[in-house]
């Protein structure tokens, strides 16, 4: 007896002459299997800090609100201590074994962290690189204009990339560009310092000048008064 073949096999389709029906059957089977295949890919890992009942471990290493080490306690005891102190149990080191948790006011902690991040962004000085291009045989007037641009960039706290462009036979005279870059660096020595020395790059020669850091303003002494004491009135001459 010839073994019975599945209706979706190649031989069965050839014998029945109904290959299109089986192809549609394959599509229906794939449509049913594909969602099941995606179901087991897993959910994205959450990076949010776990607090209170979201901490699901049998025991934790507990740190008090003032930084004191309490030790390894059961999660039930840690949650009870947090409730008695009217604080939150916050997981601060999830990779430790057991995880490290601290008693704190989580809302206040998030607010202070946001304030510090905002303050650091405000104090951060963004340095951008400006570019100034010159020719080896630049005349005096154009050189002064380019130098004023470099001075303006440095005073604005930006780095300046100075590029000397060589053309034709000028490529055989790289010393012209080197001397021009040295001259520019000496002219702006009070505002910037050479961060990257002149370097030949194909037809161009480049140099980077960084702005000088402004000295911090000295803070007044704790006991010194902000105002200058008034001078004592001169004594009147006796008659």
C-alpha cells in the first residue's frame, strides 16, 4: 500500500493539479504561526529605578537614610522600616548580591537630581570649532580681516581651525603657509594657544587655536566686608 502523502506536499499538489490551493493554505498556516513566534521575543528591559513593592527579592542589603549600614535584612522587614519612617525603599545597586537598597524620600531625590542635572547643563560651556581659510600669498588688508575674525571667534570661547590652501606651484612652497600660521599664532597669543601644530594635509595646511581659559574671580574672604570702610574724618585744627 502506497503511503498517504500530506495534501500540502509537492507530489500531492502535482497529482491533484491544485497547487494554488495549497499555497494559500501555506499562507494561512504562516499567518497563524508568525504571531506565536513573535510572542516569545520578550518585553523590553525596564531601566527605571525599582522602589517599594516593585523590589521582588527575598532579602536586601539595607542602608539607612543617613548612610548608616543596617545590614542584610528580609524584604518584608525593609518595607516595614520604610513605612515606619515614612520613607521609600529605593534600589540603588541592582547588580549587587543581594541588591543594595536605601531608605529615602524618592520624590525629593528625583527633584534634587533633576535640579543638579539642569545646573550642570547651564554651567557647561559648549565649544565649537570655527574655520578660517587663508592663501599663502594673502595681502595685508585681507590678512587683517581674517585675523579680526579669529580674534572674534576666540573671544566668543570657540576654537579656530586655520587652513592654508595651496594651489598649483604653491604646493612646492609649504614654508610660506607655515610662516603665515606662525605669524597668526603670535598675533593672537593673548587670546589663544596653539592646540594642534601646523600639519600638511594634501593641498592644505591646518592649525587649531584654542581660547585661553579665563581666570576665576577670587572669592572675598569670609571675615572681610564687601564694602570699603569709610575714611575717618580729619581732625579740625585747634584754634
